[in-house]
């Protein structure tokens, strides 16, 4: 691996969206999976099965969609945006996120480390388009902050990473400017994404899974994706959500995903059903949450179909959950305690 070069910023740094004035002072070398990665061995398969079983015991988790989309008022950000626009106006209270998840009886949480905007919530050595960009006022590793808050309360943590699918329109960059899809080949794009996932796995050993959005056969065959995950520096579950809506719920990696709908009643593959508490994945003004009873019913059905239930809650522009959503989460916890006591 090539040596990591330190970032050097000048006092007169100016971010200009029109000229994409990004520094390239971070490492551009590669993190390569093992060259001889192949079909998982019997030992690896046994480890995967154990991780799948442990995953299903968690039953209920929190999805947190929070990124540049929050500040643009959209679900998908097009083109590159000014990092200065990511501005919560003060410290993000990730402890409050974790407390809300705990109150609902959740056992794990997954944060959108990089979504369609391409903006990274951690200090990635492969891009300057992240929270440590000089134009971004926050200047803190939100992934690390999230992990500390949740693990300190006994909750497990995972990280969401969006892959750039071939079906995406060109306006959706997904990857940082250092790997702009307009100027980089598809093979280079795949390599860059592998490097960032390897970085997340190495940098955050507490993360037990990577939630891959849009990773499917159009990017690499399932066998290659599995071999890549098995070649990482430690064991981690690969959760994969197909871009093709007709194939959602079909196994690709270690956990199959259904989005805003349920897995079949006879499902036997380890699964996860994702739903939103509010209207959209990312926060929007004036949305109201579902009721606690609605959520508990969805949770019960998901668990009965060999699946965890991952409920999304979107922080607002101040990085806070809406009071109405916090109240519903607490009520969910109360209803689950009542059910468990019966």
C-alpha cells in the first residue's frame, strides 16, 4: 500500500461548485482484496452462518438516512454540491439518536456513510469530499461519533454504502470527485468503491456489517462480491439491496433485503425488511411518523418471515430527530414490553 499523504490546505481555500475545486491531497493508491480470493472455504461458510444467525437474533434495528440529501430537501442529490451546505449549525447529538433507538427496543443501527450525493460522513483518505473538507463547518467524523454513541449503549452498528449502478442517470454522481463517473471507467469506479469499503471495515472495527445499496450482478457477479467480502481484513456481514425492484429480497450476499414491502411468508434465507417511520428516507419538512401500533405490526410480520426489521428515522437539518418521531419510538418500546410480558 502506498504511503498516505497528509492533506495540506491553504488559508485562502475557496470551494467553487462550478469549478469543482477539490484537492487531491489524499491517497490515491489501492486497497486490494486477496489475489487468490475464491469460493468461501468450509470454515468461512461456517463463520458466515454464525454471523447470519447472530444477526437474526437482533430482530429490530434503526436505519438513519442523514447526509447531503438532508440539506437539499431531496431523496437523491444530483451533481456535486458545496460541502458548506452540510451544516447542522452545531454539534450533532448522536447520543440522542442512540437513546431513541434504545427506547424503542432496537438492538442495532445503520448509518448512511455515503449516499447518492457521494459525500462521505467520515474522513476518507481517498477523497476530500467529506465532513473534513475545509468548506464543511462540522469538521467531525460523524461515523465515529455515531459508533461511539450506539456502542456505548450496547447497540451494534453497521454502515450503509451506496454503489454506483450502471442504471443510474449521469446526473447522480454517487462517487466523490476523485472518481467522477464522467471521467473514470466502470472498472475504476468498482475499484474505488472496494477501496472505500475496505477502508470502512479497517477504520471502524465495531461495524459488524456493510449495507450495500445497489450492489448486484450489473456491478459484479455474486461470487465475486462474496469473494471480495471474504477477502477483507476481518469478518463482516455483507447486506445487499438490489437496484432492480423485481429482484429485491433475492439473496445476493449474506443478507437479503426487502424495501418497503415484505419477504414471502415461506422465506428461509436470512433477511431484512426496511421501512420508513416518516414519509421519506431522508427528512423533509412537515412529515408525520407512523403510529407505534403500525410499526409493531410490521416488525412482527418481518420477524415471522426469517427477517429483521430495519426502521428508518431521518434526522433534520440540525441533526436531530423530530419530537413526534421520538415519542413514537418510545411508545413502540412500551408496546413491545407489553407483548413480551404476555
